[in-house]
C-alpha cells in the first residue's frame, strides 16, 4: 500500500486503514521504532510481558535459584515459627 505523510502540528503522521490495523493486531497503544531505514509499528508490550516464558525456560535449564544465600535476621530467630 502506498500512502502519504500528513502534517500534524510540527510532526507527520500516516493514516492506517482499519482492516490493516486489525490484521496487525494493533490497539490504541503501539510501539514505534526506526530500524534500517524503516519505521516499525508494533503492538505495545505489557509490563513484564515475556517474564513467565523466561521463568519457565530458567526452570527447564535448572537455573532458577537464588543468587545470594538467605540472610537470617532477628525476626527469623525470635518471632517466626514454622
């Protein structure tokens, strides 16, 4: 599809047809990136997206352990009972 850049204040914009937006799975919020002379419009990633998959991969590789040893505190010795 060929289209023109339109003036929006000091910026420029592109009008995208609704079927194209739906086909790409875009919503009201998107991420825009410039890469190798192109502009990419991507669905906005939610906070922590991909964390579940990354945690699962760590578990599968048996790499899901604490980085530091737990540190005992006064609370552990006096106030907490199992």
